[in-house]
């Protein structure tokens, strides 16, 4: 089990990115959270098996149809999470 911290840059707010990300993470059985940040990015902390985290990462590189992801930062994260939740904006 691993924890990944990911930040999506580009047109990722106001396009359903956060909600779709939460839905996929729950479907994949991951724990963690997703939130919008004041700088226009979407931040995710996800916990689970590396192969499932990789599926979330792949999706985050594209996002939903209305999104335009310019860059995705991925680094090791901290914490273990049982459930995946939507957090209020930073």
C-alpha cells in the first residue's frame, strides 16, 4: 500500500474534475481526499495498492471531457486513509 500526492494543473476547476475524480477513487477502492486549491489546481491525496493508484493517475492526466490538464505533479504522500472524501477548498 502506498500514498500518492497529486496536483492537476490547467483547466481543472468548474469542469466536474473533482467530482469525477472522487467517483473513480471510490470505484477503485482508494482512500484519501480531493480538493480545489486557491491557485486553480486540484489536489489529491490517495492511498491504496500501487496498480490502482496508477489507474487514478492515468485518469487525472486527462480528466473529464471539459477539462484541459496541462501538467500533473505526482510525489509520495503521507497518511493512510480508509475512505475517500471531498474536502473543502484550500
